[in-house]
């Protein structure tokens, strides 16, 4: 068995015990509140980890792109998939119809009539039926219909199209009180019209442990929680001890007493900042700050550190956004007690279509 110390840097490792505990903790929380767990696989993109989540009790998986669905369906991970992205264009709708015929349940989301009409037309040609959720913008300001009335009206229009079957509503992320107010008003409209809404899908790792505050939710979609990262820690949803993913890096330069340079730059650690002040957390030197990234260099400010690394020392960085890190490497290494137990190819890496 390979020692972690033998891995060439920069390299992405996943602590197997921490990851399994994260899977268990998420599943236990949602099950306690009778909310289905539908993990988002865009964080790990690895079928073996998807199987672990299903074995722990997940009801199915969430994918963001058709390419991810294809990888996970080919791997036989589950026969219940939610694809949370507007699917447009003949190339994509043809692929979608082929996938729908291969699994027991494949649901898509939409937030406009154009997508609904294209899906209906493709389904007619293929002789398939399409289950859909209406995506609702409950405060995030990205995709989604803007009001409960729009959600109701869009659902009614699309469900009248051939082969289109309304399944429910979804949002990302859950926001209190916006999400509750939006869904309560929308569900009242559907109830008044006698239209069942079997699925109300919430999402987001920072919203995970408050999902029970939204009593209408039937399922929750979270991805980052399988590994956790600096962004999640900053929200209070996890601690550094809950972070399974670490970027193992070497100090390759100490140009000044207060500056260290790592061999991991933006091509490994990601330049995603969100609301963070730095580009990751150095576990061995918690007072250090990763202040800058170029493609192959990470700049670390050691001013606040009593102890400082030397050239050649190895450090472990918890990245800001683990989902992006996954998509930048060919494989990740599952480690336990200083040994590499498994090497996982990132099977859905680069599946952006």
C-alpha cells in the first residue's frame, strides 16, 4: 500500500473516515426530519462515492449536466436522477431522451416555456415521457421563475404540452423566510387548482442543517457536504475536522521571511473567492493566509505565524470550493491513517455539456 508521503505534489487527497462520517451525518439529519436526501454529485464526480451515498440511504442523485448523468447511469449508481439544468438544443434533448429510456426515473427542471416546448417536441419524436420540476428563484438571483404566480402559470402551460408531466417545484438555496413564503404561496395556488405537487426540492450545503425549517420540503440536494471546504466552514456548517478534501502541496520558495510559495496555484486550488478573504486554509499553519494565486504558484503570507515552514516542507490546504478542485484533477486519492487506500479517476471531470 502506498504511503501518502510518497504522493507527488500538488495532489488532491480525501480522508476516507471523514468523508464517510460526512455522508452518515447528512443522511442521519435528513432522515430524522423525513426529508429525502438527493446528493449533488458535481462535488465529487466519482461513481464509487455516489454508490456510498446511495448505500447510506439517499433516494437518488442530483446532476447538473447531461454528461454527468451519462457517466453515473453508465456506472449503474442509481435509477433515480434529478437533472437541475435547463436543457436546450436538439443535441442535448436527443441525449436526454435516450437517458430517460434507460432509467426508472429521470426528472428535469425548467423555468421557461422555450425549454418546455423543446422537451415536449423531443419527447414526442422519441416516444418518451418527461417529468419536470419548475425552478423557482427564492432569493439567489440566478435562474428560476420570480413569483409563485409565475411558477403556477408555467407549470400549467407546460403540463398541457404532449408528454410533459409536472412533478413539483425546486429552488437553490433554501433561504429563510423567502423560500418558505414563496413555496407556501405557490403551493396554495396548486392546491386551489387541484394540482398535486409531489416534490418540493430544496438545496445547498449551508442550508442543509436548517432544511427542517421548511416543512414543505420533500427532499434536499446538497453536494459540498460530502467533502466540505473553507467556504462551508465559514458559514458554520462544518469545522476544519469535517473537511475531507485536502490539497497536498510543497513549499517551493521562501523569498522573504514572511512569504512562502506553494506548488499549487489556481489550476489546483481554484480562484473562487465568494465572500472569503483568502484562497484556502493551511491546516498546519492556521494563522497563515493564502493571499494570491497564479496558475502554478500559491502565495502564502506567514506574517501572523509563530512557526513558519521551510523550503521542501509539505502542507495541506483546505480549498475554498472543493467542487471546482475536483474538476481540475484527473484523480483523487482516498487516504486513511497515512496510507493511500484507493485511487479514484474523476470519471465525470469536464462533463460541462
